[in-house]
C-alpha cells in the first residue's frame, strides 16, 4: 500500500511592506521590502514558506513550479526541489528563480511536518535554543537611531552580539564608517560582540586598511568586505585581517557555496534559506561547510532559520535582521521573540508554528 500523499497545489502572493524609516547599507538604499509567500496543499493540510524577493516571483511559483510540484509526494521533499531546479534550466537557477524555489521548498517542508503532526524543528533535528545576533545599524540612521536600536538588542533583549552596516556610498565615506563603529562600541560596551557588514562596498586593499583602523573597537566579524563574487579578494583578506571574513548570502545553490569554500574565501559560511534552495539547500550547504571544518550562519529571515538550523552541529548563529523580524512579527501568528539572545521554536506546535495573518497582510498585497 502506497504511503505517498500527492501535492495538490502550489500558490503564491506578494506583499510590499514599507520600512519604518529610510534604510540603506554600503551599496543600496530602500524604502520597502517585498515578502513572497508560498502555500503548498496536500491532504487536509497547508504548508507555508516565504522569501524576500520581488512580485515577479509569484507567476513563476503559480505557473511553472506549480506544474512541476503537483502530484509529487509531499513526504519526500528533496527530489521535488531538485525537479524545480531542473525545470528552470532555461531561465537560470539563480536570482528570482532560486528565491521562488526556496520559498516553495520551505512550504513543502512545513506541509510535510503538518501532515506528520510534527513540529518542523523536531522533524529536522533536535529542538533547542538558536543563538542570534541583532542586525540593522543602517547607514541611513543618525546617532540617536543607531543607539536606540543597539540598546534595544543588548539591554532589552539581552542579545550578546550585534551588527551594523558600513562601506557607506560604495566605500567613499570611511571616516563616517569608523565613527559609527566607535559609536556602536560605546553604546554596547566591552562585553558585547561587534560585527560589521560592508555589503561589498570596499576594494580589497581598502577593506584591509579599514580593518586595521577599526582594530581598537574589537570587531570580530567583517561581512562582505568586498563583493562575494571576488573570491580572490576575500581569500586574501582572510590572511591579512583579524576579524572573521564572511560571505555567502548570495549563494543560490550548493555549487555557489562550494566555490566559496574551495577558494578558502570565508571563515564562516553564510547561508540564506530563502535563497539557497530552501531548507533542503540550507542543510546541504551546512554539511558541505562542515566537511571543510567551518561553521555556518543563517542570513536574515530569523523565523525560518530558527527551524532550518535545528540539529545543525556547525551552526554559529542566525541573523535577527530588523527589517525581516519586524515583518514576520507584523504578518505571522507565532513569530518568535529573541529574549536572551536566542530563538526557541516550540517543539509541540505543528510545522513552522506560523500562520500568515491574511487580513493584516491584505493591505500590502501587490497588484
């Protein structure tokens, strides 16, 4: 007797949510964030996943990907995800296609857990606290905004590590970058870890100079000091500077992560479950990093990474990104708090333990 449960449908919708103030990093500025939510149905259950992308991902999910997924076994997710990647061959498996596939994969894992009446965190591994770091510190913030955000993370939530953006205007304002690092260290005190993220805004020689100048502030994490495509630059910086060099948020598949690892370009591999092929891709990349003796860090989307990270022995932490946590708190029932600097998914709640507040989300739906 077959135990397969066929997927009945896959659908998607996009929601454009304004930021709570101007946001910018070293190489980009924005005033809204687009959430693409995917629903997968089988039996009497619905699974939910999402990515932070563009409304252009919606027809890809509801058209090509839905046709691939329909009728496949909801209890055997990795082969379904592989079939989606194969289907987008002529479109290219990166960018929008990878984000659409990632959201669908997450929805399918949530669906599987619900069909089995299990929490996703229990299905994937041993439930337990997931360490986070507070992330935001946008270059668009003035000193008061920066201090207020850092204070909220460190003193109100007890998060022992925080990250700010630097590399302002493609690295053309080093003086303000360094002043903001100094401000951050003053606010958080000596006992909190300080991370910085240049979003690829510097050249490699410039990044080395900035790292030397910020040595007095005990920065331990230097994210994308140069473009993540500059493997030689990242690898060179690893041998020159004290903070860990990190990248990987733009790895769209396992091969992208493999290139970073083979080039010895990072001290810690970043993986984004909403971009890298979903939970299937996240766990594959974590295993690959483990084989290279490295830890991994979940990039953004904290309420998804809290589950994806379950049972990952080489997990360092997950990014508690201001913009995404605000959206997930706003639009999902069951969003997790980060009190004490950790996320604790409930092992007794089916699936992700999250449900979209459809009425609240409707006002943001993209046409």
